[in-house]
């Protein structure tokens, strides 16, 4: 089994040494990992870039190759409609194995801040509309991460619209993924939040399968070694219960199916 979403000190929100993630994965008995540090372009006000040195990144991670663990090199790229050409320019700098596409900002605002200050319907509209634009206009990614990431950050007790409110938006996004033969990520990070939700939610994963979706990846979104492969047994059962029989691992940006 592979954990294909994790972060190290190359990300602004982690202090973990890459070596520590490798050791944790070996202890967990994994076959491989993909380190996917954050790339965020034009965030905050005034806009700044949170981007690591791709050359230094590769130099350090290539030293971690082990016989007992397949160490792949990827990146999690934060997508916004107005920065897509810059995202593509970054991913082309080095020969990554795997590129995760994520939506962490909507309307140029951090999703967390939006959830704390705006009406939930407005937040969901903005979030999924930006996601759809990115999925339509951008191809240089392999999987869409934590599609319902926004649902983590509404204040406790917030009454959220039912899935039916934004279902058509999600359906259009999933159809684009299927048409482009991109994967949908099962991300275990939501299970360790106070909301304890699956990413994607069961309604979304059911809809993806119904529409003909077959490609899924799995990642812990770990920022510390103790969360490597977090809740993988639970999420493998979750995937099987929704009719999936394999996950995808990407090597040199090509799909490698692994049965679950």
C-alpha cells in the first residue's frame, strides 16, 4: 500500500523532516509513499507565493530512496482560476511523479476565513464554482484532493445546506474528472478533525461511482510522522463499500493500479 499525500518542512505548515516520514512509512509496513509538499501561488493580501525550491526539493528527496520503500516525489498545488498558468509553469520545472490539485482558496480568500465570516450557501457556491473553473481550464494534475475540504471549517453548530443544494455543482466537477481521466482522492485527514468526515463524503463518492468514476487515490495528508497511513484500513473498507476495487499510484505522472 502507498500513502500518496503527505507534507514535510518544505510546506509552510509542517516542520517534519522528510527522513522522518520515510521512517514512519517503513514502520507502518507501507510499500511506498509520495511526498507532496504545498505549492500556493498568490495567497494572502498582498499576494505572496508559498513555493519551495523545486531543485532543492528534488536533491533532498532523491537521497531518501530505499530498497524497502518506494519514495516518490510529488507536489500539492493550490489551484485558483487566475493563477493556473503559473501553477503549470511550476510543475514543469522538475520531473514529478504525481501532482495533486487542491482548492484551498475561493474568490482569492482562504476557505477557513470564508467559513468563519460568510453565509454557508455563499461559501459553498464560491468554493465549488472556483473548483469547477479550475477543473475545466486546467489539466496539469493527476488527482483532485479532498473535494469537500470546505466542510471541515464551518464553526461547530453551523446549519449547513443539504447535499442537494450543491449536488449539481459537484456532479459537473466529477464529470470533468471522468472525462479527463483524472483521479478523485480519498483523503483521511477529515477523520482526524472534529467533524470526523470522510473526504469525499459518502454522497459524493456514491455519485462519482454512479457517473462512471473508477480512478481513486488515497492519502493521509499527514504533516507529522504519527499520521502516515492514518485510518487506511477504515478508508479501504469505505472504498470497497462504494464499489471500488483498486487505487491509483502515479509514477512519472503515469497511473499504476493497485488492487485493494
